[in-house]
C-alpha cells in the first residue's frame, strides 16, 4: 500500500460519506502496523476540522438490559427522522473470550441495513486504554463522514463506563425494572456517571417500571449532580415497542441545549480532549517504563517484597526509577 | 547533621516509643532535602519489620460534621482502654489557604495531652500525591513506635478520600443528620468508599439521626458492597457525648475479624502497597516528563490546539513523547 496516495482518495471518499471508506479508515486506526498508524495520524489531522459536529451519546447497561434492542429501535427512529447514525462499541473483554458486543451485526438486523446507519463492533484485544483510543478516533472519523449522531455502547467491564462517559456529550444508563434488593446489582459508580437513566422493558410491567424509576429518583438524592443545571432524569421506556424513546431523544436534545447555553458542553469536550492527550502520554510512558529490560527484570522481586511488607513502597519505587535512569 | 549517626539513635528511641523521636522521624519523611530523604528511606527500610501492626482507620466528613470532636472523644476512650492512638491528617489544601485540619492542636486539647496519644497535622503544601506519601510513611513510623490504632483524618478535598481509603483497613464517613434533599450535599463517590457510615450529632435530635440512618441504609441498597462479607453498617453516634462510640469500636473490630478470616484484610494491604509503589513510580515519571525542558516548551501550544479541537489528541501526544525521546 502506498499510504500517501491512498490517504488522499480515502479522505475524499470518507468526506463524501462513503461507508466503505469509513470502514477502511477505522481499520487503519485500529491497525498495529507502524505505517498504518502513521497514515491514520495524517488522515485524522486532515479531517480534524470536520469533526466535533455529532451528538455523542454513550450507553451502558448490564447484559440483558436490552442494549441492542433499544439501540436498534432508537437508531431506526433517528434515521427515519433524517439523522445519520453511527454505532460504535467499547468492549475490552472482546479479545479475551472471543465474544463481543456488536460482534454479530445480525443483532441489529434492521438498523444495519439502513443506508444512513453505520455499525462497527468493538476493536478487539488489548487493554482498555487501547480499545478506547481506537473507538474515540473511530468516532472522529464517523463525524468527518457526516454522521450527526454517534452512539457508543459499552457492557461496563472494568473501567469501560468511565472511559466511554469521558468521550461523549451525554451518558445513559439502561436499567431493568427492579426494586429494593434488586437495585443492589447496580455497579458502583455507574449511577454517578449517568446523565440520564432509562428503565427499559417498561412494556412488560409498566407499574413495576414506574416504581423502579421512583426508587432510582430517590436514590439519586444522595448524589450531588455533576452540573447544577442538570439533574439526571429517570425515564421509563421499551426498546422493544419503542415507547418512551421519543421522550429520550427530547431529553437528549434538552441536555444539549442546557449544556450548550451554560458553556458546559464545550468545556466538557475541551477537558475530555486535554485529558485524552495526557492519558495517551501516560499510557505510553508507563509502557516504555515497564518494558525497559532493566525495569522488567526487577519488578517481580520488588513487587513481592512490597506486597509482603518487607520493603517500603518508596524504596522499591526508587530502585525501579533508578533502573530506568531517572 | 550526620545522618548515619542520628539514624541509629533515632531508630532506637522511636522503637522505644519516644514521641519526640517519632516527631523527628516524621519531619525527616516530610523534608524535601535530598540527604533527609535518603535518611528517611534508610530509617523506613530498617523499621519495616515493626510496621503493619496497627488498626488503620480512615475518617472523612464535611467541615461541621464534627470530626475533631469525635476523634478526640473516640481517641480518649481508646487510650483509657489501654490503646496507643496516633492521629494523622491528609489535607492537600493546607498549603494553599494556610488553615489546616489538626493544624491547631488545641482543637483536640484533651487527646493531645494523653501520654498514649500522638497527634500530627497534615503535611503542608504540595500535590495530593506528595501529601499522601508523607502521611502513609508517617503511619508506618507510628506503627514502629508502638501505636496500635492509627486514625487518618481527611476533609475530602479533591481525591483525598480515595487516597486515604487506600491507605487504611477501614474507612469511615462521618455524616450529619439530614434527610431527603439534605442528603444531596454528600459528595459523589464518598458513600461507595465507606466501610462504615456514622450519623454524628445524634444527641441533638435522636429521632432525626435515626431517620437519617434509615435513609442512608436505603440509599446503600443501590450499591454493590465491595465485599460480599461486609455490608457497610450505618450507625448513629455523638462525638460530643460519646454515645455510640463503643458500638463504633465494636463494629471496627468486627470488620477486622471478618476481613481477617476471609483473607480480605491482608489482600487489601498487599494491594495497597503494590498500588502505592506504582503510584509513586508514575508520579515521578510524569514529573520527569513534564519538567523536561523540551516537553515543557511544547505543552502550552499543543494543549491549546487540542482543547480547541484543532489537533487530534493522539498527534499531540506523539509530539510530546518524541520531545522526551520516546
């Protein structure tokens, strides 16, 4: 491949909205080959002025919460209303157990055949930081390709929710109806990240869903909202029947209006970008450190001594830094 | 100062329980002088076998929650029962506004004159990481000096609660009675860090405190406990009258028994030590990176471009890492 040549044409086709070119560009971003990475950097830098225009929506939910069904239905509603919708995923586990959210496009059969939709499974393998970087750059490519709604889905393994919340404008938690003890299943920190909570599957038992929504609203009282201008709403909906998804979209737009008016949206994005830059710097610094032969040779022994309470952590850190030449 | 000489004598006096020697050793740990830091490292390494024996208790609470009053009363109760109690503090703000928790020992007049108590204000100035390192090492010195209860207090500025929770065996949140909307004042994430919640000032209005405790117990239902063997109890107490502090101590001992039996206590400490080692490595790596002249010269311009959406974060990170020679 001659990167310089391909990139010109790739850029033009991608900007024209060609989905095959978009897929190709995302593959470049995901590639570990050094020449691909250089080409991806060039492409991203050129496309930068065309990015940032989409409504970036993060969605999380435990397996069984109905994420695929809801995203499919919500995505179809949006494309029918004239939007161009991209669906990406962050699933740091996908490389390990082989299964992946969105790995099987047939899970979103209707949406995947819409001309104004683009569905991409999670980048596979690697640590969360790497998966997130690729997804974040894929999101920028989708924006450059003219998609005005980007949905980033995550199953919430490890810190993946935090990482997704830090790349979107609004972060939704999809929950299943339940009350009292059943609420215990909610992962720590999830509620605090969410800008909006959706109690899904409200079609099965509307009263149970309403009760559940009320419980969550009460529970939210113990948390200080991230913004004084936005208290996370708790909605009930059904991804299966589509009920409540219009209200969901109204709330997403209301969030955008409120947060644009008070400047929080632009600030959130600027902060995300700056944090992102430093996160990449730190990841690669730490990687260079840990893979330095002199450091790697010392780590097992020092870590064992520290864990066993035989060596102060500070003394071990000193030895490691000295081995790195600092 | 002749470090080699002083250290032998300092070590002996400290191990004998001499509070002046303990104070001197903590000052060494807090010092920024290179020779002091080397001496502190030597001292800590020698004392390592004598550390780890205390019950390490973290306490947080908003200003006005009654931390000082409660710690004073609780500490006096413990010394009267034959314990040796050290009280440390983590207050990353103390260098900035001049005021400091525990800065004024008269706030704990009774406890500070107990022969079996030692009170030390927060190390001043510097970033949270530095303040926390010094406090953590001060805790080890207190253990070597024979203190069997170490209480680490924090006001909860920034991430200080997380940092304190990560250096103790049990982390307590001290709360004031309130219900409904008043619960909103609770800082995000605090509830999730706490192993035990104490509704303080129960003497003023016992029923209100009980109602508040019930609200918190309900609110805790939405969170998965950190350990399947321990659901954080919510107690009511009064630091002023001392009521409920016996139950608090019983619960702290019960936590220790449960977590020792299931191995979680030793595991938590080993994990804390390993994380601590890596945190120190990362802090100093990042510091070396940011202060490298070639990097520092580039940062303002690149960060502005990234925040403004003109340059991809990845491209900026590349440029910075290249400037560092990676």
